């Protein structure tokens, strides 16, 4: 989870809040959302569309509907803790990722991109290198938007020049993050390329999370966190990966 800090401390804080709430005996969604929106009360480095989506939730008490203004359009990387908790229970992973992402990223493209990212993360956390087949099947069997499905299917033959890392929409962001994990073996080089290309914070965070799941958190370099913040995230990630959803 530390890799999420590559997209800024506020995105990591949203993910940390969710992870902590997921460990409760029963998920209190209202409390989780309240803690999320509380991040807006202090100076933060959230992407503007994510901040707007949280503001919508805070002010109206409900997420925006698909197609309405107020929803974020990029990758909902803050739902990554679902992958740690439900890596061994695919049905829970798909359902949990979709419903939690829809709170801030309500468009079908964005919600299913979050699901796809978590499927890939879960596969890597299980020690498997190949995630394309699993992500493809999750999207295909649930009639996800073709803008996502077609890009994932082509991932093994996509060339770097076909990527659009600076484009913030969920389909292109997912494609870029998955492509780096699949094709670029050196995490620091891949993340430096993203930064040079002006990739949005969620795309950088997603790529770093995928690298961390595959090669270990240390592979993505230092994230600027206090010792207390780092310990909080490390302990949380360990607890999530050890808990059975059925327990």
C-alpha cells in the first residue's frame, strides 16, 4: 500500500481510512465516508476531481449518479485495500471494489477500472505474474465498457508509444498502469517515465501499487511519509492480507 503514496499523501490517507474501516467487525459505510470527507477539512493534495467527488458526498449525503457532474473520472486507487482483504475471494473482490469505487467514481468506465486494478493487484499479491487473463475475464463476464476491455485484451502487444499517460480518464490510466507492470521490469524507471510524461497522481499511485504488489514495497523507492504514517500503513497492509473475509 505504501506505493499509493506516489500519488500523494491524501490518496494514501483515503486508502488507509478504508483499510481501517474494512477491518471493523462490520463495515460502517457512513463512518468511512465521513472520515474520507474529513480529509477535505485540512490542506491536502487530492486530485481536484476526487476532492470534488468527496465534497459532493459531504454536501448531499449521496454519491453522484453516473453521468452527473461531481464524480471523479480517473482511477479510484483508494479502494486498493479491498484487493488485500479479498485476494482469495474473487466475488467479494469484484463486488466490494465496484460498490466502494462508485461512491466517488460513478461512471461505469471508472468503477470497472477500479475493479480491474484490484483484480490485477490481487493476482500479483498471490505471487502470479500473469494478470491479463483474470482482468479480461472479470471485465468480460460483467459486461464492462469496451473502452476498458479492449485495452486490457491488447495489453501484451500494446507498444509504449500507444499509451497516453497524461490522459486522466480511467480507461487510459488503467492501460498505462497495467502496461508498466507487464512490460517495464524496472519500477524506478517506469515511475520516473510516468512523472516525466505528466501522468496524473492516481495513475502514478496505481503503477507504484502494482510494482509493490509484484516486487515488494522497497522496489518503488522512498515515499515521503513520517515514521508514524509509514508504520500505520505497513501494519494495516499486513493485517488486511492476513484476515479472511469469512472470519
